[in-house]
């Protein structure tokens, strides 16, 4: 049996396949750039291996893990942790960007993009990533991501004179301004928290200032990332929940920035 894993900062999808069956499991996200070895080991040992639907009768022959934060420097650390639990299996760890590019374009050339909790993009030649604009994370970059949408929304909500919208937000989410400050500045994984606001943002996206904000965030993604590949002839295709649920706003932003959009997939493992 082979495991193919796709991991962002919020969740990891594990797809177990052989000639007879297919099993899909979900754990929290694994990101070796943000998490310690102990945290990653806990996710694999306590969430994956102890998952009630884990195929305990299967012989795992190969694991292909594509994840956020899986750089050349960090991938060997995660690979070693996976090997501890699957010593006999062949293990390969690579970036979620390469996994997305393969899912979106196969053996064809294109610009592959991820819009989930974080954001990323690359120029793909049909086999390899040939150029990548560094996403730089949700504080310094990650334009168009769920974390940046959440951050921008909160900023405009509380500093834009939207008193009635604040009441509606706090009533629906049961979050106060103090709660938000606590979650962002004093608790772990603030990017996950900010991205978790995306469903609420989606529910109020017809509010004019919210709609403008969403489109502006996506336009920045095209300007600060896609424009640097200097390939207006190529389609940009996307994976990720943000691209999937905000497809109409994403397409408007692309048109305004002169970019072509091809596929939009919620996740690369289908």
C-alpha cells in the first residue's frame, strides 16, 4: 500500500491506496518550519497511527509526503520522523508546491498556485519547479492566503468604522477584540486562527467593503508573486480552500491584473 500525503499548516490529508481499496484520513497540519520534532512526532504517532480508520492490516511500501514548510533544509527532519513509524517503507518528503504543480498540470507547463492557510506559487515546466517567488509567511507575505484575509479583515473591521459589522461578527463568532488579541499574540499558531475566520468572511462577502478587501488581497497575490514569472501566456491554476470558496473574487482579481486562470481545485488529492 502507498500513502500520499498533502499537508498545509492547518490539516494533512493522508491517502492510502492499493489495488483493492482507497482510505482517506485527516490529521492536523504538519509544518516542519513552524513545529518542533516532538509536535510532528505526536501528530504521526498519536493522530495518524491511532486514527480509528487507519488500515492496520496494510503493509506500507511507500510514503510520498508533500507539505508546507518542507524545504531542502527541513525535509530531512520530517523524513526521519516518518521513518521511525514506517521503517520499511520508502519515504519521500517534498514541498506542497511540487505536489500541487503535479496535480494541476501533470506533465504540462504552467504556473501553479496554493491559496490555503498560507499562499505560494511556482513556475512549473512539466517535471520540476523552475522558479519560485518566496511566499515569506503570513506576516511578511502570503498575499491572498486565509491567514492574510483574516488579518486584513480584522484590521478593517475594528479600524474602519464598521460598528454594526463588529456587533454582527462578535455575536456570530463569540469572539471579542480581547479574544482576538489573545489568540494572535499570546497563543500558538496564530496563522491557523486567522485563517479560521475565512468561513465567516465568506458568509459576509457581499458586504461592499468586505468584497473589495477580498479582491484587493487577491490582486496583491498576482502583483507580488505571479507578475514576477513574466509569463502572461501561461495559465495560473490553483489548489486550496481559499481559492475554491472565493473563486468568483479570485477570477475578478485575475482579470483586473491581466492573468489567466485554469483549474481551481479544493485539494490536490482527489
